[in-house]
C-alpha cells in the first residue's frame, strides 16, 4: 500500500503550483479591470485648406473631442468619454477599462471657432489602441492630430503652399 502513495512533498509542490497559477490569473484579471489610459492628441485649424498641418496651422483651444469604442463584431458602441482641448489645442481624455477587442477612436465633436468649424475630411477621427496586451508600457496613448478646415484660406497661404510644390516625387 505504501508503493501507491504520493510523497508528501509532491502534494505540497502541486498545491503550490495551483495556488501560483490561480493568483497570477486573478492578478491579471484585476489589472484589466483597473486599466486606465489617457488618450492625448491635438486639434488644429487648417488655415490654408491644405489638408494637413502647415507652418500656418493654428491649434484650437476649447475644441471638443470624444473617445468612442465599438465592438469589432457588431459595431455597437461600448464606451465613450468626452473632453476639450487646452490653450495649446491638446486634449488628454482619461479612459477606463481594457478595450482589446474593440475599435477605439478619437473623434471630433465641435470647434469653438465658427470660421473653422467644418471637419477636415480624413482628419475627423484617429484610431487608438486601448489595451495593455500590445507591448506599450505607458498609460498614455497618442492619437494623430484631428483637424477642422477654415472657411477661407489666409492670404499668405498661396506663397506658403508653393514651397510644397518645389518637391517632386
């Protein structure tokens, strides 16, 4: 009968392994529940109607931006948070939760300037990855700049945009 008994140390070692695995999985889950990110980006006014940032670009204080996450499979919105830009046109919006299986974007909501209030096509939203499962150690996630288009370009823009024509591809 003694031949078939598992030695006491083996039982202790097996219990230890089970406890370590359970604790590490619980710690991993707790980390995902408490995940907090900050999405940071800028909002600009395309003063030359160039479609991109130029030296004449101004950054908008008081622009409203929203972070939206949607389920990949259904497209149903699962999360949103809103914020505003500071005097340098920078927004920092806190986001809670792990969004690994969602599509998240920074989206323009409104401009504080009536003469620069039309969202620039292709610059009205920017994708952000809000998961810890991607190798990024920082809690800050940087979004591409978002932009509005000025109703009429500044007078100096013609000369400014000529600089871009000098470069041939």
